[in-house]
């Protein structure tokens, strides 16, 4: 266990609360929207602001790393313990587009505090959750009397996450030696809710494809030719219908190869969460749960691979009728992948399956976007247990475990660096990521500060 006195951490954090929030507000005022070229200068200004603030915090190394797109920020604070493990923190400083006319109550880039919450674009996703590390490491030092962290502490804060991280993996591969770590902390995630602190143990991967089908060289008359030549719109409908079996399982041969099945312990931990399926359905704007038979809703969205039709089209779409056999049709499909699945293998089996589904006389072309690998940290991993202990000390209650159904760049860090990925976030569903009036709960934000103050000692002990 760390020797960080919990009360000293809390006292230090409270003493520096006002200055911390002032600094965070200053950062939030920079509209670092990576998706909009007119904000390229703001994204760079955000990187420069953060680099300067990290040096002010005490990091002896704080650099801006260029990419073909937006700049990232790297920082390093070596421990004075020669045997200390190395921990890398990941986050991002770019934000989603936002404008007052989108439905914001106030200017999205002029943060305000109301009712114990800070409102502003990036307050939760992800500037707030990056910035709590600056006060956390200072509280760690103040409470322990150290002059350097208990671990060799590194930060990598990218500037293109909200644009799909197109240059992130290449950056990690190019700088792998300087990013080398014994564990990675991802601070771009959240908790179950305001009263149920949780640690995420993994994220699904993602493979996306578009399948285009071509029949006649042009649209042709359905009276003259219908029933005698293949129809690509019918073919794409049959292909989609063949995607799942009657039990909701993906019916592509080889798709489940390597899937890590849930253990009884993991199922029991999922069941501990206060999940209200009716409330979840309301959030999903849906009327009934559905999916792979034999699995709960949480298991389906966190721990099972899926195939979803994202878009389908072909033929006449206008008012009235146009009696044709269309010349082409298409479908876009995304596959969420879980631990044990290899995206390259999934692409191979999907291609092979599509070949068997397309009838004679219809040509097809299938194209895949770059894939994201799944990542999962075993429940008994000492680094994961260290995160849970640090969070438990900050919140003063039992920490439960979740997974994320979505995908992100964390898997690239695990894949390239060969280090376990741990998730540490204090955001809650009501924070409204990507939505108008994004906010962060201030009490939870400072619990994040306290957690990181405890975390470095916990990890130093756990990873030796």
C-alpha cells in the first residue's frame, strides 16, 4: 500500500481547488476542435498551453510532438527511485465541435460553474480528466514529502482523438522507445453513475466495412427483365438477412475464433451493478432489448462481439414508384470485437462469407476501414487492483468493475507498447459528452485528483 496519508491529500486538494478550476477554465476557453480546419491554430494553442502548464506543475520534460495532423503533448517526470516502474497516462486535448445555437444554455467555450458543475466543451471529454493529473501529482508529492513521483510518470495527450486518431498509432510506433511503460492509464472514460464508482477493465475493438453490389450496367425495366436477371438490391437484403442466426449470433463462419468467454466471476461482477434495463431502454430510445441469446444486456454490449448494419441502400428512393431493377446496392457493416479476436482474421472471414452470399451475375466489392483492436485487463492483474485501491481510498467505498462497449485508441498503446491498459475516469453518463451543455461534476473531478494522488504509490508497490 502507498504511504500517502489520505487526509493530507484531501487537505492539499481543497487548498488548491480555486486555482485549479481557474486554470481548467482557461484551458476550456481554447476551442481546440480538431475536426474543423478553421480551429487548427486553436488546437496548437491548446497543446502549447498544456505543455507550459505541465512544466509549471513540475514536469522537467514537456514537449509538443508533431504529427501530419494536430500536435500531441508528451511529458515525463522521472522518479528518484531507481527501481520505480514507469506509468504512461493517455488522454486528449482536442474537443468536439460546439456552438451556442446547438442548444447550449451558455457559450460552450466560456465555462461557467452552476450547482456544483462546470459547464463547457471539454469539461469532461477530455480536458477535465487530463487536467486532474496535474493537481493529483502535486498532492502526491505534498502528502508524501517526495520531490519526484513514486513512479516514472509519463503523459501522452493527443490532439486528434475526436477526429478518429488518424495519426496516433504511427506516432506511438515512431516514439515507442520514449513511451515505453510498465502500465498505461487511460483517462478518457467514466464511471457507472454519480454514486457508483467503477473501474473499466476493457474496450471492444472495431472493424468496419462497406459492401457494394453491382448487377445490370444500368437501371433496367422490371417488367421487361424482372424475374430473369439478378437484382442487387434483393441480393444485399439477403446478405443482411444472413448476417445473424435465429439466436442473434453472428452467422459468419470463423467470426468467433479466439473469443475470450466470460468467466463466472466476471458475470457475477456485472450482475453487482445497479442496472435498470427499463431506464437503459429509455436512454436508447428503444422499446425492447435484443441480441445474442444466453447473455444479459450488459454482457452483450461489453463482452460479446457484434455485427451491426449501419446503412443500406439501392435503387429508387424518391416519392412514388419507379419500376426498375437497380444497377447497384450497398451496405455498411460494423463489427465490434472482443478480447481474443484478431481484426485481420475477422476481415478475412467476412470477405470469404460475402463471396458465398453474392449470387451469380452480381459483382461485389468489399472495403475495410483501418481496424481498432480490443483490449482487456484481467481482473487479477496487480495494476488493475492498484487502480481500484486508489479509487476506493478517494471515494471511501467499494469499487465495482465495468467494460466499455465502444472502441478507442487505447488498444494501440497496448499493442505497440506491450503494456497493460488501465482505465481511470470520473465522468458520468449525465455529463453529456459530445452534446450541448457538456459538464463535469466538481465533487467527482476532485475525487479524480485524490485518486491519482494515491495511485502512484499504489502502482509503485504493485508493479515491483
